[in-house]
């Protein structure tokens, strides 16, 4: 069976073959910990969209006037969406409005995601909390907001990924970070055939309301997916929310695992997810056509 690996943001300028090998090395380590093996007939596909996304972000960023932001204003739907996502992520990470007010100081600033000064103060508050990283948050929100806000960018990325998802043969999909949004966006529009025995998402931001508002409604479990397994480290600031009835209410319910101990520095890296034995076991089970009881 085919296994399609869908990467997240921040992969521009990298070698797709090397990235694929790094994913597989980590996954094999996770399999060894789980005492399972990938089926011998597994065919791996690694649709690489890192350069296409980076180019799109650069094209959109180029006309933005820094002087506009200096006055406390934002330009473009993607920038406003990025502010919304940042505020939501920060709130779930424990940043309160009082923390942002403290960073603003005596300078009068309008509150909310549409004001650049307010967002900048939020990022300063983020950096004061241990384990949080404003650079990761801004980079993530910038890329995901561009993908969601511009139909042309979304189509460019989706076309690259969709080309590896067979329209006739079943395959298992493993997606990370922004890749989980891409995977959901594509699979939601597909019919019940072919079957996708397993959708495995790790480090997913799909629980964020600001992201969900940019997706087709209502939220549904993709019709061809037999079982959806979602795993996250509860210290991964990009993926703090489970995909459960509170944050991603679909039928059948998504199986969530919240106790991944992601060993990467920011607790969000793909290698830290793939070495988890439960994640590896779920991937193997899907490739074998089995599902947890």
C-alpha cells in the first residue's frame, strides 16, 4: 500500500529525498520501539511543496509597506488572519490580555488582531514564558495564513500534494503541522472512493477556530477515511488543542493521543512525533488495513 507523507512549513530550499529519508529513519525508530515493522510492500510518496509555498509568501510580502505597519495598521487578509491565529494560540498557551497590556505600556494601542502594535506586544509576552517561542509562532502563522487566504496559493500547494494521492488505489496519509490542514482540505473534497484506511495527523493546528473559519463548512470527517488518528505533545504550542468534540466535532470521532513526548527543541518537530511508538503502530496498522479496537 502507498504511504503519503505530507510535510509542514519551513521546508524551503531543502532536498526532498533527504527529507523523506529523515522521516523514514525516525519512523523506523518508532516502529522498533513499538515492535512492529512497515509492511514490505509499502510505497512511500513525499509530495514536496516547500519551495512553492515560500515563493508564494515572498510574492505576497514584497508589496507590503513597512511604514503602514509602523502606524499600527495591517494590510491584506492574510496578515489579519495571522493576527487572529496568534491571539488564539497565545490564549490557549496561557497568555492573558493583562500580559499584553503590560507589554504595551503607556502607549495607546487599539486591542485586537487588526492592530500590529497589539500583536507585537503579544509576541513580547510570549517570549517571557518558558517553552514558548515567538519566532516559531510568527513563522507558522505567516505561512498558514497565506495558504488559507489566497485561493491561488492554496491551489498551487494542493495540486502538488493531490498528485500523489491516487484516485483509484487506497493509501495511508501521514501529515504534520500545516500539512494536516493541506491534507484535510484535499481529502474533504474527495468522495468515499478510493478508501484511505488511515489518516494520521501529528502536531496539527486544525483545532484553532481562526483556521477552521477558512475551511469549507461544515467540518466533516473526510468521506473516504476509515480511521483518523491525531497525536500531539501538550507542550507543542502549534497543536495545543485536541481534535475532539470541543474543537473539531466530526463523526466518526477522531482518536486523539495527547501525551507524546516530543524530544525536539520546540516540541513541534516531526522527528519527535515519528519516534513515538503509538504513532508508529497506528501507521503500521493502517497500512495493514487494521484499526484499533
